[in-house]
């Protein structure tokens, strides 16, 4: 059944009919499995991987390492959830290492991101320090290489 | 005056590969979707390439010992033990070659005396019968039955055995049919080989690319080990065709003779490719698993698509080929392939290049990106529609 998800992860537009042809799982079972996963929240949404550089998108992304003073009984959960609710925040992960949370911030300009970090993120209760790394170029995103594919050098007919 | 004495009669008598003509024709055209390629469309996994680059910087530019790097032979033997329960000694029963192509040539030259017969189940890989002839042997083609999924039928083979029969040479999974031979059929063949005293030359280059069951290695069936020459390599499973690295495993007496030819003709397989092969065996199995899963999805979609076009084939259990019958089109396989290429720009390989019994079929490789496979099916549909 995970075969169905493998197909959907590489092509969110694959129809149940096509998934059935690719996996050999009957179409009605494919439909039922997908409906089940959608209901359970296993499938959160269907997305498109966009190469923003190629699009000419000038939005700015930064990865911010956040140090947090954890709360008795709740650990990092409350702070992480408060941070995650900001519209500007694209991702929040609790990580091992010197800092606690690694978050992804997006804004229309460097100044906007900088202002967000300085005024909002660092002001969240129990956030004690931040360290901001602006993204310069994406080479691979979501498992998708964004550099040019290698040319197919195979000859057209070979034994 | 130009040289008058005849060139090699054996080679001159051998017609050039029928694939060549198609290749030349396809080369002159643009926009061709090719299902004619016998190699993966994936590049070699990056970790393997990275290790080779690193090895070059450290000077892996020399000859290696004739047998190949010991670490590689140890890994090959451990891999065969783990996957197929086969025991070969790295020291003297395993030889690293420049691909299965070299291994095939070595095996035949080590086994054959002039006039020895080698039974080749057909349709067969294009090199088998010429290599038998080049080694001084006589190829004896035995057609397999498409209605039985091209299984190796010991009874059919027995009917072709003579006192001169020295070996049966076959590939499983097969290029061009995709047929993967069962343990039962291989056991029956091994029993026949023991009774009639001949060798089994088993090309298992597609052994990791199986979809409907697990691969049975010929040497692993009862009574086969001591009369089997196992040919395998890295080209197909690990997408490493251009590296030219493979191996042969065989009992010591025949391995020693193969080693002797190899040391005088090839010296050794490319050093950097051997390093890459080591890395492949150590770390690239997850890449293989992903590629196999991808081939399997394409296989299902493509075989179903062919079937809907009336181009039926037995379900291919391995490799990355479908070998559908094109009899419903009323065309010969050469005409079908030529007209399909000219009218719809889809390249397939006419089945008769794999032996006369391949007539009425074409070989289609599904080692082709999914969107292209789907386009190819559409074009083939239009081609057939125009003939209804």
C-alpha cells in the first residue's frame, strides 16, 4: 500500500486509475486507501515543488536557530507551537545540537525577515537567543534536484 | 598491391548485428522516443561516482592484479553467498572481467574445442551465438515457446543434445524476453546436464532486476554448481554500463583457464571501475531497490498498455524488456520496427535479430522515463490505428 504514497509523492496529480496501472493495486482499493489516509491526516495536502529561482521569485528565506528555555512539564512544545503559528514561519523543527529549534522564515525582503526575527521571533517568551542564516541558493529541495539534469548519453539502439 | 590472403573466415561468415542498421537509421532522426536501448536510463548512483572520482585523485590509475582487486572479489563472493547461498573462493574461483561480455568470451574459449556444440535457447542475446562461433564452437539454437513464457524446457533441450554438446548458454532473466527461469526448470536442466555431461553457462546480469519472484541462480540448484560458469556484473543492476566491470565465478579448473586467457588478452578490468564496483556493493543497494521499484511501476503500466493495443506478451518477470507479439499488425518484425520508426519516431528492436524464433515480435525496453513510455504507447496506438 505504501507504493501508492510513493507514486503520489512524486506526482501529486496521479489519478487513481494511473496509480492502479503503476502499482498493480486495483483502482477501487487505491481510492479507498487514499480516502482513508486523507481522513486520518496521513496525507496532509497535495503540493507542487516550485523552483523559485527559475521563476524569478525574489522572496527571501532564512534558517534561524533558536535557543529556548524549556518550560517545566511542557518542554519545548508550547514555545514551538507559538512560533509555528506565525504566518512568516514556513517550518519549525526541534533539533539536537547547540540550539533547540531550527525554523524557516520567509519574507519579501531581507529587511522584512530581519525585522521579523528581531521584533517578533526573538520576543517570544522563553526564546533566549537566535542565529539567522539567509538562504543564498537552493540546489535540492524536497528530494528534488534543482540543478540541470545530466544529458542522456545513451545511444538510441543498443543490444 | 593490396593484401590478397583471406581475412578470418569465421568472422567474415558472421553477419553484423541486426541492431546496427536500426541504430544508423535512428541516429539520423530527431524527436525519436527510443525503447531500443539495452541499458538503464538512470545514471550510476552518485555515491559510486564520487568514490571513483576520489579514487582517481589517489592514483587508482594503474593495472590491478589479473584477477582484480581482492577486496572486490571478496565482496562479490560474500554477495553471492548472501543472496543465492553460493560458495566461491575469492582467490581462485572468481575473476573480475571487463563486463559480462568479456566473461562470456572467456567462458566459451575456456570450455570449447573446435566443433563442440553449444545449445542456445532462443530468442537469445545477440552476442551468444557469434561468441560461440568465434571460440570455435557450433551454436545450436533451440526456440523457446512464447506460450509457455519462454521457459527453459529441459525436454526441448534434450532433443537437441548430441555427443558433441559441450554447454547450454542462456540468460536469466532474459534479454530480450524478460523471462526469469524457475528453480524447477533450472533443476531439470541441471539434471540433464549431469546425465549428458555438459556445462551450463549462465548469464545472470539482470539477477537483481526481478519483479514477480526472487531470482534463482543456476549454480544454486542441486547438482549444478560443479558444471556452471556464472556470469554477472554491475552494468544493469547498478546502472554502470560504461564502466565495463563484471565477473565470472566457476569451479577452479575452468576458472584457471579463463584466468589464463584474461591475463594475456585483457590483463585486468579497469582499476577505477573496480573501485566503483566495491562502493556499489558496499553502499548502493538502496539505490538498486529504488530503481527496481521504478522499473516495476513502468513495467506494469507498459505491459498493460501494450496489451490494450493488442500487442500481447507473457508477463516479463525480470530485466527491463517486454517482447510483445506484433502478429496482429500483419507486419514482419523488421517492417514493423522500420515503419514505426519512420512514421511515429518510436525506436524498438525487431525480434528476429535475437534469432529466427524472435520473428513476429519486437523488443521494447521500459528503462525509459514514464512520460516518454506513455507517449510511445500513444504513438504505437496511432501506428496500429492507421493499419486497421
